[in-house]
C-alpha cells in the first residue's frame, strides 16, 4: 500500500466537487426545477435565496470531495480505475443522498415521492460521474 498523494487527492477532490455541483444543477436546478418550486410552495417556502444556493453548492462540493476521499481509501483494495470510482460514488451516495432522502424526504412525507425518487437517482449518477472524473486526476505518490 502506497502513501496517499495529498496534492493529487486535493486536485481530484476539487474536480469531483465542481463536477458534482455542475451535474447537481443540471438535475435539481434545471430538470427538476419546476417540481422543486411546487414542492417548496406546498411547504410555504418561496424560491431559494442566494445564500441557500451558495450553501447547496458548498455541500455539493464537499460531497464531491468525499467521493474522491472514499476512492483513495478503497483504491488499494479494489485497484485504480472506473470500477473503483463507481464503488466510491455508490458508497458516497448511500451516505449523502439515499439514506438522508429516505428519512427526510420520503418517510416524513414532506416532499412528493416522485421528486424524492428523481433527485435521489440523479444523485447516484452525479456522484459516480464525479468520482470517475475526479479519480482520473489521482495518482499515487
């Protein structure tokens, strides 16, 4: 097992975070925008404020960075490459999208089931793609 190349981890994490934010905007800010607007209106909330959008982007960036950290952590066991990056994406998705969305969106009934399903499935694609692209930048020291 080699030492972690911290510089490459940071670079790959930054790339994965940016990719995750871009894809997240595509899914939630573009494809599901009308559904999110309706769901928020049903909760008595208006459109997202600038500070809320910034916070969502910070969270998305951190989640993309998490994917790369998981990739680096499991890489010695599973080997470098796309398959391992997808595993990292799925692990991160389980922890940051599936479980929270199942509890906070689905079980509580706060949001429509279709919206919950679409945003959760979009997240698995976002995180796997972010992991694949971010992993491309990672090399052992």
